[in-house]
C-alpha cells in the first residue's frame, strides 16, 4: 500500500489536485495511508468516517432509497458516497469504501469480506466490488490498499 500511497500523493502534487475520503468499514485507514506520505498536506483535504447509514445520508447525501433498494454494501452506495464527498469538499479526486468486514456473514446474506470501493475523479464516478479473505483486520487492510491503488489508477488513466 505504501508504494501506491507515495505515487498517489506524487501524482496529485504534479497535477495540483486534491483528494478527500469517505470511509465506512476501513474506519480511516485510507486517510491514514495517504497522510503517512511526506507532502500529503499539499493534497489531502478532508476525510470522513461515515460508519452508520444515518451519517452516510446526512453528511454525504447518500439516498435512503438507495440503501433500501441495494443495501448499504453496494456499488450504488459506494458511488453516492464518492460523489457526495466530492460535492462536499471540491476535491478533484475522492475515494469511498463501504463493506462488510465480518467475521461472520451478514444477516442479509452478504459474505464477510465483501467491499465496494468508489472513486470520483472530476465528476466521473466508478465503483468496484471486491471479496477479500481473512479476518476483519485483514479485510480492512486489503480494502484500504485496493482503494489507494484504485485512486492512483483513476488519476493516471490516459497518461
């Protein structure tokens, strides 16, 4: 993860862009991975840990209908989180993550380790689904790493 974080901060600095995060199951790990990099203060704007549905709706503008229709662990919610944090902060690049770290499967049948990572780069939203293995901490760590690498991929597309 460290290498992706360093490259992400470097690319953001080169382009004069900023990044903000909206995290649920990772609980701030993505923001921490970014701010661990020297020079991150030039590019990191804000980070939100929106663990509850109520806060996702109130702070990020996630629609309650989206949560009801698709569940909170869905690509649709990840996309709304990513877009919502971009609207709120004005950052050119945002990362969001929503998932179920486990250790057991969710009551609705969602498998432990299911994570959706969203990005919004200059208004264009994209989300991916992952199914990570391992315990709760391993799932969260893998999700944070993939989120940072996904953000790096988005900002370097077309170079």
